[in-house]
């Protein structure tokens, strides 16, 4: 917004002129809500190795792999519960027509 003033007697009148913003350069459009990207098992096992054998904390692992710390936590939880990092079976619900 650019403001200009006009003089009307003893008063200043502000006028607002619309000025469009410049186009964004090198910016990707927002993909919107969608499922997260798939985390390969090699990275999942790397998370487990870094946490259990090397003693890295979750933030350091997340920074190393450039993923959300919650992903690290859920991967470690899955490993502690099942002893594996494979995907858990999907819980499909049956709906009657």
C-alpha cells in the first residue's frame, strides 16, 4: 500500500493506492494438505542405529536426516514395540453400504 496525501483546507486526506506485490521468484507453491512422504526402511534403520548404538538424541537425528523430530520418535516407538521398523498393518474399517 502506498499512501499519498491531499490537502483539503486545513486537513490532510490520505488516499490509499493499490500497488501489487512483485512476483515471487524461486518459491514453490504450497502443495496443500496431503500425506507425508514415505520414509525408506534404510533411513528408519539408520534412525534406530543412531539412537541405540551411537546414543544420538532425537533432535540430532532429525537434523541429520532433515526430518521432523516426531517422525524420529514414532520410528523409535515402532521399533521398541515391534522390534522392526516395517510399516504397521493398516487398520481398515468396514462400512456397510
